[in-house]
C-alpha cells in the first residue's frame, strides 16, 4: 500500500502515523473535502466518496456542536464489526484539516489511533507552511484541480 | 507388581493428597508406562510442590523420556529444597556424564557418597568417573553444561524452547502444543509482533529497554526474553513450574543462547 | 454483574498502595481506552492504555498458538520500570505500572483481587 500526497509536507507525518497506528486507509483533507494526502486507497472514486462523506460528517457534527453552544467535537469514532472509522480535525498553518482514518480492529484499536493521531496533528502543524492563506476555489478551477489532485494521489 | 499398582492407584484415588503417588509413579516408570507415570508424577507435584522426592520422581521420568533439560531443572529444584538429596545428586551426575562434564559428575557423586556412603551405585559411578578399575575416564566436556543443555535444546528440542531472530524466523528449538502439534512457525510469527510491541511500549512510556515478558496462562507459562538486540528466546513450561522458577530457567537459557549466538555470528 | 464505578476507585487504590507502584488503571481491552485510572504525575494514561491493550492482544494470540491457554497475568520487565496486567473475563485489563524492583507477587495479588471486583 502506498502513501501519496498532493502537498508534500503532509507525506512524512502521514507515513509515520500509518506505521505507528496500523491504519488501513487514511485521508488528510481540508474541511471542504479537498484531499491533501492519502494512504491505502486504490481507486480515485473511493477517495472522492470518502472525502465528500468525511467532510459532510464533520460539517454536520460541527453544526450540531454550534447549536449546542459547545466547541467543535474533537473526534468521532464509528466502530463496526471488523473496522473502525475515526474522524478528527486538526489545526495547521494551512488552516483546519480533517483526518479520516479507517483501521482494522484485528490490527489496531481506537486507543492506538487516538494516541498516534495526537502525534500526527503535532507533526502536521510543525510541517505545514506558515502564514499561508487558503486559496479560494473557483468553480472553473475546481474540476481541473480535482483531476490534478487525483492524478498525484494515484501516482499517474 | 500389577496388584501393587492397582492397590496404590485405588489409594491415590481415595486420597489425592496422599504420598503414595511417589511409589506408584516409580512402579509405572519401571514398567515403562511413562505417559501414565508422567501424569501421576505431575499431579503429585502440583499438590506437593515443595517435596524434593516429587521433583526427583518427575526428573527420573523426564530423563527416561530423554527430556534432559527439564530433568535437570527438576533435580536442580530438588537440591534447592534439600541440598543433600541423594537422588537429585545422582540424577545430576548422570546428566553431567551424558554431556561429558566429568568434573561436575564426580563432584555430585562425591556429595552423594558423603550422604549415602553405603550406596554401591554411587561408588561404582564415581570409580568410572575417576578412571579407576581399568575403566577409561570420560573426556571432559567440550562446553559448559548450561550451554550444552540450551544448545541441545536449540538443535532440535522437541518442545519448550524457541530461539528467533527479530523478524520472527526460527534460529533454533521447536514448540509443540499440548496436543502434540508442531506450532513453531505460528508462535514464531506472533512473537515477532509481541516483541515489537513490547519494545514500543517501554520506549513510549519511558521505561528504558525491555528485558523480559513473563506470562501466566491457564494451561502453562511462558517467558520471553531478548538475549541480544536482534534475537528472542521463548521458554514454555506447564503450570507445574512456578513463574519464579521459570524466570530463573529463562535467565540461564538466555545467557547460554547469547553465547550460542555469538559463537554462530 | 459489574461493580459500580465507585468500586473501581477502591480497587485501584489497593493496587497503588503497594510500594513501588506508580499507577494503576482499568483499560478496555478491545479498544485500548481508559475506563478508570490512578496515575502518578508524568505517566501518560492514554498511551499506557492503548499500548497495554495492543500488547495484551498480541500476547493472547501468541499464547493461544503455543497452547498455554488464556492469559491470567503478565509482567513486562524493563530497565526502568515494569508493566503488570491481569485481563478480566469481562474484557477489561487491570494494569499497574511500577518500579523495576516492585514486589511482583504482591502486585499480582492485588491485580487479581481488583479483577474480581471489576468482573
């Protein structure tokens, strides 16, 4: 399984996280669902789906927290029979990012993912470009940027 | 004899704590019924773990089964409980003879003779060791007993000892489960993961390097140790062996394994 | 029937009273999350729970493969400390972290007692 990054500063922290946490699939993306790096995905359509769904879940829970007049939830975990899904936000110089992690319950655990996610967050924060303003994505550019990103994420 | 076995078996069934298991085990051993003798001795040992005669009986049965490493441990334990135990002294002398360590064999026989000066067997064995009476003295050991035992274990142990490299590949020894199935490869594969996780755990918790992992199971005990930075040694024993003793066995085995690894580097 | 949470504190208390024990916790074996803890300063609870649970899982598999049955107690020895663990039938780990020269027999006893309380 390979790890690939659109923004190269995310690569090393992600590789380290995957190894320590034993994660099966990982996406690092913006709150809007723009993927910066991925590990373990073999198809572009899966990346797009996972990113869209992950971003939507985070947006929903952020809104729920806002309505409850609470700070945003730190992390979400969904546990299935064989896999778990972990979603959490993290702050970087690039702005707020979201990590979506799928882990195999035979190989890893929520505890391990949470433990090493903290390190991932710290590493991404340290590695991120400072004072960078997130670019506004225009509709005209969107499809081209998405296509470029997917090509990078799948090594084409 | 069959009548005596029957009688003793019946007595033991009525009173499981009775010491008749010693006589019963010995009779069964003489008859060659080693599996049954083994069961009787082990059960008796679990009930009387501090009885040197129980360890002596078990050791003799193990020796008959050619499980010399465990026999050594049992006679060693008998001596720790009763330093003048003649059976244990003779037993250890026999094992030292087997590996050619004549000096140690003679030393144990001399100690046995001091306790039991009229034992003809001891006198005869001692004469053999000293090369008296026309017998050729046995050549001194090529390597110390500790190493010989572990080395013998690594070069084809039937069970109980496994030496691995850091990737989980077997360097020596073998392992069988209680049903007699060879589980060497499966256990080796799992142990590599255990070792890596143990190392990571102590590192992240700031506990220094790990030096051992002892585990007590329902059916047996295990002790895992790293004799070197890129090797793992697993020692497995049934529940009759207390954890503290297993730790001592594992320590000695690790030392010997380290020398073995250095010699084979 | 599992004990109420208040009983967990008492059970952990008895473990931490043993000289040389630097902390004790109850960990969910399945996901490595802390259930209850009493730790001295400087011990990272989430790290301890996650790693102890992961090691327990790997060790369980190795012991099952070796035919020695389910783990009753295990003791990880290190140069500067030790980890002592008793798994409970209910899927919890009772964990103690201690100095390297702690009285293992005593800690083991208290862990087993705590395991009975926790269930």
